[in-house]
C-alpha cells in the first residue's frame, strides 16, 4: 500500500509537466486544426536551451523559463509563418502532419549539430533533494515543477477566458468564418497561437531537463505520449489535456509501483484504447472544431 500511494503522489506531480506540454499541443489544434508533431522536439529544444543557460551562465532552469519561452515563442511564430501559412486551407490538416514532422526532424538535426547526440541532464544542487511527509518522499524538483505547471496553466486559462485575444482565439475555434466576418484576424491569431503552444513547450522543457536525461532524439518517445494525452482528453480541449495528463500519468505510476516499471510505458496506450472504446472523441471532445 505504501508503494502504491507513493506511486500516486509521483504520478500527480509528473502529470503537471505533461499537462503543460499537452496544453500547447491541444491549443494549436484548437486554433488551426493542426496536429503539431514538432511539439516534442520543441520541448527538447527548451530543455537544451535551459541546459546551455545553466552550464554557460549559471542561470537556474526555473529562472531561465522567461528566456526560453520567449525564444520558443519566436520559433513557433516563424514555423507558422514560413511553413504552415502557405498551405492551402483545404489540405492544411493533412499536409500539416508532414510539415510539422519535417520541422521536428529539422530541429533534431540542429540540436544534434550544436549539442551532439549524447545524453544531457541539468544537475542542480537541489536535483536530488526531497521532503519526507508522513513517510512518503516528495522530490523538490517535481513539486516545484508541478507548482510551476499550475501557475503556467492558470495564466493560459486567464489569457483564453479574460482577454480580448483569448476571445478571438475561442471565436476562431468555434466558427472561423464568422470570426473573420466580425473582424478577427485569423492568420494573426494562428501565428500567435502557435507561438504560445511553442512557449508552453519551452517552459515544460526547462523542467523536463531537470527530471530526465535527454538527447536530440528524445522527442520521438515524447510526442507519442503527448498525442496520447491530447487524444484522451479530447482534441482541442485544454482542460481535457490536463485531465488526460493526470489520468495517464497516475495510471502509469500505479502500474510501475504495483506491477513493474517495464509495463508502465504501455499504460499510456492501454488507457487511451479503453477510453476511446467508450468515448471515441476522448473525455472532453466534442463534435465541434474545438473546445478550448
């Protein structure tokens, strides 16, 4: 029982980081109906940038997040302007898979040249620090990462629900044609929205580098997990992505604690399959274009 509860705690703390990654993925889909296969590569790029800032300038990965998010926001906007905007709207959904996968390979190649293909990790003085609460271990890095993710997701919620730009995003998601007639600049919203999705990847990447070793090819495993979370929660639903991350992360941690860590990797796909058999659109998916 002790190992099971410890696994649940670990799963909840880890879910925050995955939710932050997946929220950007589902935000991009909600706005543009684009499945961004480069999201995992952007997370790893964020981890490399945080690693470089830490090793070269001694900037703590958490303090580096404002820098990495701005950098990846610019990258995201450029990707949308240069590679996705030229696509015809009729073929955008299908061609975007090829384009974003090509972007992921491009980013992988750039990272391989700059940082090589060796595993990297961000080793701070508090990397292995933990608290013991009622006999259960709580790693400080995971706790801070969880709180950071809650803060970032809160900011994203406020942006989407309390600002004029957020209303423009939700209008574009629900009915892009009507939004355009009402004066919403859909192309501008798409560029900024893609940039925001990349920025969330950067924030999560800084934390990811603290928690796990990574290399330029780590995005392959990462994108499969992110797609599982996004599909489970319902494509286009940021809230669904958060719940999906929680369900899958906790389930994986329970399996690792109760059965074996070997089987925990399969949990992502088993849970996804079981849910989709009951709800083909995911937990919070709708028949509409997006749910944001």
